[in-house]
């Protein structure tokens, strides 16, 4: 980085420098997000996916992998996030624990 002696700059030069700094500060988050997106995309490609494969609409992460399944109906699963499904509530009320429902 170049060291500047600000005392040697004219008012016009200082105002231009200030405008350049303000512009750089406004775009720094955009640049860092772009760098992060490129890094995430490269990491996804290492595993054979695109970043779009891993990120659902709206920029939110996908539902995640299921951690629990209904012992009476294996097609019903739950990730452990969000509201408990009715089948989980019923199982807990009938004396089962979450450990009993783990996949």
C-alpha cells in the first residue's frame, strides 16, 4: 500500500481521494460476497454439485437431511428443525424419545 502525505495534497485532490474511498467502501461488501460465492461454488464443484443444487430458492439453505423417521411410516421424516410434525408429537406422548426415532 502506498503511503501518502495528506498534508501535501490540494483540496481538490483530497476531495477526489475522499470520493474514491467512499466509492470503495460502498462496493467492498459486494466484492466480498462475490469472492465468497466463487469459493462456495468451487467447494460445491469438488463434491460434484453446483451451488444452485445446494441452495434452495430465496437464498435459503435446503431443508437438510432427515434425522428422524416415523417408525410406523418410514416415508415420514423430520430434519429436527422447525415445528415437530404430528407423528413426532404423538410418538413422544406415547413414551418414545427422539433417540427412538433417529434414523
